C-alpha cells in the first residue's frame, strides 16, 4: 500500500466527510468553494442507502423532510415514501445542483489531524470571537484511503465538515458476562447493521418460521419487527417479541390552534420552548409561558 510519503499533498479549501443527506446539503451550500466530499461507499444516501430494510419508510410526511430549496416531486403514493423513493429524491437533488462532481466515492477518511501553524491557532476553538473558519491557509490534514488504488492520499484543508451521522458501519453490541452471551445461545444473534446488508429473499428466510426477539424500540427495531411479522403471517408463523428497556415519548397528533402539535418541536420554534444560555428576561418569560401552553395539551 502506498503511504503519504509517496504521494503529493492535495490542498483545497473545504473538505466534507460523508455524502448522506447532510453531506450533499453542505456541498450544495458551500459549492462556491469547490469542496471535496469523501464518501466511503460507492453511492450517496448514507443511512438510507446502507441501513434500510425492504419495509423501511420515512416516518415523517414529505413536506417535513425535504430540502427547503428543492421540494419533493409530485407523487401518487402515500405521504410516507419508501427508502427507494428517498434515494431517488436525493439523487435528483444532487443531479439538479450538479453535486456529483465534488464527490470522491470509495474514499474512506482514516485520520484527521490538526496542523499547528505559526499563528498559535488553537485546535480546540476558533480564533477570536469564533473568528473566520477559513484562516487562509490549511490547518487540517485528512488521510484518505481509496479502495480502487489501495492508497492513503493526504489532503490539506482550511475547514472540514464532518457529516458521518451517528450510525456507523461497526455494530455496537453489548458486552456479556462469561458464558452468558451469544456463544451459549442456540439460535442466531445478528445486529441490524448486518441484517440490512442481506437481500430480500435472505431476510425472509432468516426470520420465517422462527421465534424472534428484537432488542430495542427505535426506528430500526420497529422496522425489523414489522419484517418479522410480515414473514410469519399465517398459521405456521412464529412470534416476534420486542424487549424495551425504557419507553419513549411519542409526539401526539394533536393540534394547537389548527397547527399540528409536533411542528412546535420539529421546527425552529422549539427554541422558544426551552431555556438557552445567556437569554434575556423577555425570552425567559416567553419560554415559560409557551412551555405551559404546550404542557397543557399533553
């Protein structure tokens, strides 16, 4: 494998890690800087591309999950599109704003390193009063491994935006006491990240006719329970049990003055319901009053 010493350093102004929803949105907003977007896989879409099941759909209505400068196209289906439709929407967005020219696919960032300069720039904070994020010279070094050439290429940037999200490619499995983990279980233990890599037929064969336990209660867990139920329909089907450590509060479908309740939390108006640092007396009173109004609807 080629190392950084063998390759010239590529210098650019802005680097973006990840080509999911956030990555391509940032690329569009910063397109006048000609950013470089590093995507570890061979396609855009992020979690929608690599962590979705055949039954995965958007859990919000389309108008509440769209780019402000690129509305959803007219659709004949329901308000909750499938992950395939979401990927088509993201692809159309990237084509419309010509974003693919900034993306380097199969490029995995393996290291981010701060380059100390002579001006005493502190990597823990921006200079001055949040200062200029573009100091005029490179301060970050990214080591990028490309699958095609099997090399590690160094890049230098003035500013780096990390858009990798919180869903990684490495399954987060709990630790178990000795002889009380998956090694003593007669069935199959599989993380949802590994499950979503299977094709449609393989997933059906995996859960059909088997008693299944799903640990967790968020989006991936509920989607997986749905697939288990679909694969086990009929008299020969087996049960699916969900193990939930703590219940999650679900926003109700109430309306306040004709406005859906969840809009008060899914938009910037939510900042008026909670205290923030260094806020003035007027905003504190407003937050308190609006919080009482919202609490009265629960």
